[in-house]
C-alpha cells in the first residue's frame, strides 16, 4: 500500500466523459518514473523523510488508474495535510509535472497517476494561498510588535533595507542573524507576505 493513500469511500467510478485508456494516454513517458531525481525529498511519500523513497528500476507492466473526481482529490489532500502540514508553509505553485518528484516517489506516481497527483498538489497549493491572508491577519499584531523591537537595533534595520529578493532569495528572514530571530518561536518564511508588507512600510518611512 502506498504511504499516503487515503481511505477513499466507495465511488461510482470515473466521470462519464473519461475512461482509463484516455487517462493513461496523457501520462508522462516511462522514463519519468524510472529515472526520477532521487535527491529530491518526496515529502508526501516519505512522510517528511521518515520513510525511504521507493523508486524501483522496473515498474509493473500494467496500470489500473481512473481519474479522480473533486471529492477524491480533496480527500487525498486532506489526508496528506494530517502528516505533512509543516511543508505547506513553503509550498510553491507547481509549474510542471517534474515538480511532483519533490512530493512523491515513483511508486506513488505510478500507482495513483501523475495527473491525479498533479491535481492534488494544485489543490494543496491554492488551498494554502487562500488560507494564508487570514492566518497572517491573526498574527500580524504580534509580528508587528516583535518587528518594532527588532528594528530598534540599527544593524537589523540596515540589514533589512539591504535585503534584495533577486540576490538574496525569497526568504526575507535571511536578512537577520539567528540570534535576532530567537524570540520568533518557530515563525518562519510562512509569514513572508506579512514581512514584505512591513518592508514596504519601512521603505516609505525611511
């Protein structure tokens, strides 16, 4: 059994305008599964690195896959969230099927289907984006208080103003030293949109 497989309820079958052969016709070529980038973490298949990747050189010759409907996609996404929640703070919008290798190993991609898991990843990404503004608003008052204290330090102010996304990456907290962040209690780049807003205000004031 695959590591992340949810306990799906009985279904009526695939949508009426699909069939299994049509689904398989749009799957990637075999080498997508047999030659994966094994250095990638496969977060969901390995349950955040607590289990090994499974990338066999030889895969079963037959595949029995049906396209998942919206309820199945959501159920899979909800199940994944129960044991991989920390990774959603850093999830980026998937742009190609190759992005799936960061989240699933070859066994899961082959068994459940690249197109199905692509839809699950897209669902997880957009669900996270939808929830992020509300979460940020809840902690904004606490972060602003912390930032106010932090910016009393001249070195921190200068570091923040020198931070450049193109040169320094998209983690604005990299502008600070570890000792500057010790009071954040685990706050990390999940709150990036909030820090970007505060930087915009800082640039206006200074």
